């Protein structure tokens, strides 16, 4: 399989997964058909639009290639119609989000490197693209974005982006190893959720009150 074809497949898979994640979260908020498709569409394509603008790929693929919006709309519609069969919708959202995070991190870091962005910048852009979809989804649904909570999210994406940059830099980048980088992001994210890993928070001074726990992700 040619690298360009593999990259396209990975990118579209990321679009589909993030659209499904956004659509699932919107279903949990009881949005109508248009709302579910809109949230899924923006969640799937928001990060990629940012990436394309930064690397000066104009117009962004979300507008230039019909397969991107078509994939996002199809995945969102599928979630809308099939959600009664999705057991434990909240877990589905979290799993899809973790998968989308891994796929987008890898493909976006690769695209940034191909556009001659230096490795450090490519890693940051890969991370921003990966977290962008979930960030927009949560803002649209009036949730505190996952990336701003205590949970390990952006760190998992950054680890995957660094792995991609190292693989490319050492000449070991291929479909198998890049898939492994995406799986690394997924595993770190899911493990952090189930083991309750979190980033440190500031210590409260004497007499300060704790603002209370963050609200949980959307539930059906």
C-alpha cells in the first residue's frame, strides 16, 4: 500500500471515529438529527481544518475533498440511527474518542513533517489536531473540555506524536509501526481512564475551598 493511500485511509478513519464520538455525545444530550450531525461534523473536521491552515494547505481537505465531509456525515447519521444498539453510550464515546485521538495524532504529525515543519512543531501540531475534535465537541455540548480536566489526554497525544517523529527520523516509519504509534495513544488514554491517572493539580492554600469535582462526561 502506498504511503499516500495509507495516510488517506488513516485520516478518513480518524474523521469517522471522531464523528461517531461527537454524534454519540450529542445523542447523550438528546439533540435532534441536525444537532447530532452538526456536532459530529465539527468534532470530526475541526482539528483537521486547523492543521491544514497551519501547513498552508488551502482550501483545507474538509472543503476540498468530498470524502471528508461525506465520511463525517455518514458516521454521525449511523450513530443517530444505531445508538439504541450501542450499549453503555458513555463508554462508547470515550472509546471512540481515544481511537480518534490516536489516528488524528499520527496522520497529522506525518502531514506536518511532510510539509517540512520541524519535528518539535510537527509534534505540537499533531497533538493540537488530535485534541481539537474533542475540544470543539465538548464546548458545543456545554461540557468542560476533556483536555482541561485532570485526565491524561493531551499527554497521550503528545507521546504518540513524539513516537511518529522518532520513527520518521530514524527511517522506521511504515504502516505497522505507525499503527503501533496510534495504538500507543489509545492504550495510554484508556489506561489513564480506568486507572484514574491524572495530571497534578495546584495545592490549595490554608482556608481555600475546593471548587468541587469536574462534571462527568455526558451520559445517555
